[in-house]
């Protein structure tokens, strides 16, 4: 299911230039549609928490995965910008619901198997994004239309959901989940949200500004500049592949503190070295450093709010998502005043904040001793 999330976004991103061309949109008009997706995702994250806590993450996850594929087809059928913006609002809403649901189910699986597995799930998400982008590029290369591409992905999603349905874990709903009172964002959860925000500002900065920085400020060719984000993505994926083993060995606090320090030292050093290779290595260090932070935060949120994990995750992930959406805009605005190299010091400073506050991820005593086990279905026991 994490792979589904990545495949949808990867394919959509790969075919986005064709969507733009087919509708005759400028960069500015396209950004309006993309903003619609971001707004929809935040809305979806706000409404899904209570649904997860009442009906289980399994049901919400499987349904949202099917809906995500359908919304790809809807986006391909839009005849103009207005309809596209409306479609993107709904697309973002469904995708936001899926994002929270898969993380909530991953928390349940992690609790059931009794060892860290969250980083591996996020690694599969990253791999799914690469796979989706490759599928989109392949369909584009052979001249297939956007609608053909997205129908194929929707069918793939349906097949993956059908495969996952009998295997997906469905944890029992705790009695506390039926509480009707409002879910309160306490200081500890708010801090988790801020840590996620800091992490995702760095991810958004790498996605939007890494190649621009290496090309425009370090004088690299477009081909060499593209390696900056490729290095970031590859390092992030690799870090998540090994993240669970590292978590088991060092614990979440030491791991997040060390990871954030790698991001600070790596990108911080690159910003003072006037060489393209340094920029590429610096963004690779940023990817490796950030790769393990969000999974640790989401695990901590689910661990400490087992009865209402859906609502807790929804609040924290929403705050983090704001960093991914608006962080690059903040860096762009700062770059217009102080220059891009100085503006990229923002994610460095935020990573330093994460290193300083990593102690918040230390498990509370009652959560390490009082977790009830969840029986895995026979077909998915580890």
C-alpha cells in the first residue's frame, strides 16, 4: 500500500508536462491546479482521523487506494483549468486520506510484530515513486496518451488492492476510539508536528531547488545539475532501507539526532564550497539525514496515541505536509532577498532544530510496558 502511494504520485508527476501541454496551461495556471491538490490533501488529512479510529485503518486504506487510481483517470479527462482545479481538490483529498491510512496501518503492524518496520514502509514508498515515474516515462516514450497511462495505473492499483486485502492487518478498535469529544493537540504532539514540518521543508527544498542551485549558482550543466536531486532521492531511499536495523540498534533518539546532524553538516558544508560536486554530495547527505526522521516521528505518534492513532497522525502529518508545500515557497522568497545559497541555510537550521529536540522521541515508560499485542492474520505472520 505504501508502494501504491508512491506509484500514483510518481506517475502523475511524470505525465504532468503532457497534462499541462494538452490544456495549454502556463506555469502560473498549472501552479493553481497543484495548489488545489495540496489544499485537498490537507482537507483529507483533517477528516480521515476519526474515520480510521472508528472503522479501522485497513478499510480506509484499501478504499482510498482504489479511489486514488480513479482520481488519476478523472484528472486526465478534465477539459479546462476550472474542472482540473476541482478534480485536483478531490484528488488531493483522497490522496491525503490514503497517506494517513497507510501510516496508521503501519503503526498497527509495527506494534503487532514488536520491532521497528516503519522505515522499510517508507522505503517502499520511495521505490514506488521511482517506479511510477518510470512507468509514466515509458508510456510517454511510446506515445501513449495520458488517459491510457492513468487507466493502466488504476488497473494496477486495483490489482494491488485485491492482493493486499486478505493480507492487510486489521487491529481491533479500542473502546476509547468511540469517544466523541474533540481530539486535542497537546504540546508533545505539536512538537512532533514541528519536527515533521522541519523535515519536510528539507524534502520540498531538495525537490524544487537542488538542481537549480547546482546549475545556476555552481555553474554546472543541466545534466550534472539533475544529479543533485537524484542523489538526494537515492540517499533517502537507501537510508530508509536500512533504517529499521539502525533503529533497533541505536534507538530513535540517537538515530534522529545523528541523522539530523548528517543533514546539517553535509548541506551546510556544501553551501560554503563553490563546486558542483560539493552541492551534489551535500544534497545526498540531506537525503540520507532526513530519510529516517519522519518514520520515527510517525511511529512515536502512533505508539503514544494507540486509541486514537488516526486522529493523532492526521494532526502531525498535516503540520508536516505544510512544510513540504510552503517550505519551497519560503525558500524562494528568501532567495529573492538574500540569494539562493543563503536561503538554503533554512533547511540546515531546521535540521539543527530537529537534532536539538530529538529527545522528544524517547518512548514514554507506560508506552513501552503497556502495549497490547495484536494477532497477525495467519497469511501475514512474520
